[in-house]
């Protein structure tokens, strides 16, 4: 597991990290990557809400609300956080969660 610190661009309101694929957007890539295990907020790592939503999808309990809430919670965590916890130790890069 590795920690990828955020690079914030306040003018463009972008948050990026250095991934095996290069510099990628946290909001559009990490949020939906299989390797993303959570967001580091202060000293604590909060698990990725999309992973919890994926478990609900596999159990057949999914609705549009669950997916939307997971995305909004992830965005809130990124706003308050400082890094992504990434399980891509092999250097594969982005792998779609869904």
C-alpha cells in the first residue's frame, strides 16, 4: 500500500496525484479505480465509499442514490484530505472499479 499525496490547483479547482499512468485527477480516476482504498484525512484513512457501494451492487442492493451518495462523500473526503491510499504496488495504473 502506498500513499499518494494530493497536488491541488486552486485556480482550476483540480486535485491530482502521481499515478503509474502519470498525473491523474482524483475526482475522475482515483474515485473509480480498483486500487483506491481510501482517503487520508489528517491522521486517519477513511475507506473509499465507492468500495462500499460496489459491495452493495454485488449483493443486489443498489440504487442510484447509493452511487450518488458515494460519489458526493468521496468528493467531501478529498476536499478535507491530503492523500490517497493506493494498493497498486505492481504499478498497473488505473483499473476500473465497475
